[in-house]
C-alpha cells in the first residue's frame, strides 16, 4: 500500500518552506524531486513533466499542481473550515481553473515569494555540507 506522499521541488527555498509546513501538520510523507530515484513506485505514477509542479500521490490518485496543495491543506484541516470550504468550492465548475491559475501565479514567481517565506532547500544543504569537507 502506497503511503500518501507530497512530491516537491527540493531545490526551491519557497517550495521547501511549504513542504516543511505540510510535513509538520500532516501525516504525509514528503519527497523531493532529487529523492525520487529512491521511490520508483511514486516516480512511475507521476506525469512525464513532473518537475513543472508539486504532486500529492495516494493509493487512489495523483493530485498535481494546485490540486496537490489543496489536497495537502485539506488533509491538514480535516473537518475544519478550510476543508469544508474546499469541499464547497469543488462544486463549482470554474473553481479548478481558478485554483490552477492561482497556483501558477505563485509558482511562476517563487523567487519573489521566497523573499518572504523560504528555507534552505535540502539539495543545497547537502552540497554545502559536501563543500565544507
């Protein structure tokens, strides 16, 4: 059985901040793009151009881009107001289009958002450690 997993760009400070936020608040496994070779069962379920956005992989399906973060936040707030709001919004035809537009606006401006919310990405932590040796 596949453990629900959030897959993200672990070479992005803003993405790392979000991944840590989700990791601290949910029971999702967090896997960076650079770690995917260790998880072939997850990699084979991702779309061809998986590096274009984050993904939440469950036994039943793969949520990509805005849907991945929406599902991660829904899991964080099970039964709470955010979860209920998401459930309500999913009833509207235009909601998915607006959600994905919002995701793309943030994703395409990660460098700017990273000035506000950022953590050193795991990929850079490893290379900094290697450089110090």
